[in-house]
């Protein structure tokens, strides 16, 4: 696995940050590998972090008031999600 700095530099939205800012971002970054079907965040919850998808895919789904669930979007690398909320 690449170092945190090398991984951040490979993300298009961070590639132009200067070294000092990238280092600060690296200090608060947590690289995770998650299992399939793991819930990363819940609808309506206040997000605690920006998620950047580097590999695999993420399904964003929503639940209606009658508790029916629908897939809203399928994300593939390299993309981020919960950006507006963070």
C-alpha cells in the first residue's frame, strides 16, 4: 500500500496542493479498506468525514418515508462523496 502522502497526491482534487497543505491533510487522513456491503454513513446523519473512493464501488441509496429503499447513484473511483455536507 502507498503512503498517505503518495495516495493523496494521486487524487486529482489534491494533486496541486503544496507540500505543507498536503502534509496537514495527511495528518488527519485515515486510509481504510472496507468489506463489501459495509455501511459507511447513514441517511440524515451529520457526516464526520469526506470519503474519497480510490478502488471498488460505492452504492448511495436512500429511504422514503414509507421505508422503501432505492439506489440513487453508483460511484466508481476516483470520486468523493458527502462533499457538500462536509
